[in-house]
C-alpha cells in the first residue's frame, strides 16, 4: 500500500499560493450597478469549491498513509521483543562458549 501511495502526488501549499485569483474591482467599480459583483462572487465560490476538492483528495491520501504509522505502543512492543531475543541469543552464545571451553579443557587434560 505504501508503494502505491508514494506514486501519488500531494499538492503542496505553495501551489495554492501560485494560483491566480479573479481580480476584484472595488465596490461599484464594474459600472453595472453591482451586477458584476455577483459574477465575481460566483467565480470565487467556484474556485473555492475546486480548492476544497483538492484538499479532500490530499486529506484522504494523508489519512491513508497515517494508518501505517507506528504508534508509541508498537515501538514499545517491538523493543520488548528485541530485548528478549537478544537476551536469549546471549544466553545461548554463553552456554555454547562455556561448553567449548569445557571440551577443550577436557581434551587437554586427556592428552597430558
């Protein structure tokens, strides 16, 4: 799942800043008695709706990624398991080393 998400692009905040917003004339500057403001408002609302759609896609992507993050308890459990395994391996190594020393000592004592 992670590989699939890495191929997706998440639009960064800078790309929103670079977009051109419709130019807003001052109030009454349209000369049409305010009729131009309604059109301008519709354009701006349309732009906002497009941006909200992009935000939803990005949020869904981030939410999907966050489902695979390790939690503090996951890390703690992993640490406990690793400590137990290291302890078991150390014990096995020491036992093997002690047996080898005993065997070498027995062989040396046998040949003396």
